[in-house]
């Protein structure tokens, strides 16, 4: 495979992000009770241990089995997209965005399978509580959006069916 060091760098990035997500969630679970907040519930920014049985903004709460299936399929699809786009396009913004989405998806999928819910703990203002995996997913989606806005025409399908990478 050409550019193997770059491919390995994305694998390392994925592993580090997944490890950090698991590390921070385990740290919170080991040292706090659900509902606890540091420094306090009234602080604008705090570590607030909550659980989410749904997805973003607690949508579809209580449907853990269905969410595991849907999230597993989406995770697999994005992971395959990482491999396919790496072989065809090799654009760093695209690859980084996909890597972040896969790392975040893996972190939350592991939670959902292991505990039946996702561990959230970062609280900022009145925004819903989130975790590092959520940050990876949102950041990755932003990068993918930037890629699409700036590079879509360059990589659009050519008449012969191949993808352009000019």
C-alpha cells in the first residue's frame, strides 16, 4: 500500500482518540456518582456525570438494542468509507474527518454495548452534557463539511466512472 506511514498515522490517531475517550469515561465512572458535578451544578463549565440511553439530545432513549444495531451499521459504513477514500482520494481533511467520526462512534458504541448507555460528563452552560467521543464526531463532521464545500467538484465523478483526484 502506497503512503503506508500516513495510513499508520491515521490508525494511531484512531487508537489514541479511542483510548482517551475510554480513559476519561473510566476516570469519571470510578470517581463520581451519577448526577455528581465538579466543581458544582451551578458552574458554567463542569464535569457532570450523566448517562444517556439515547443518541444526541437523548433522542430515542430506551431503545438500546435498536441503537446498537443502527450504530454498528453506521460505524461499519464509515470505517469502510475510510478505507475506500484513503485508497482513492487521500485528502488529509477528508481522512482526518472520517478518522475522528470512526473514533468517536467506536467510543460511544463500546459504551452502549458494555453498559446499555453512553457516559457523558462535559457540561458547558445549558448545552446538553457530552463526552470526548461526541466531540470527535462533531469535529469530524465539521471537517467533512469543509472538505465537501471546498473539494467536492474536484473529486466529482468523471464520465468514465473513476474518481478525479486532481
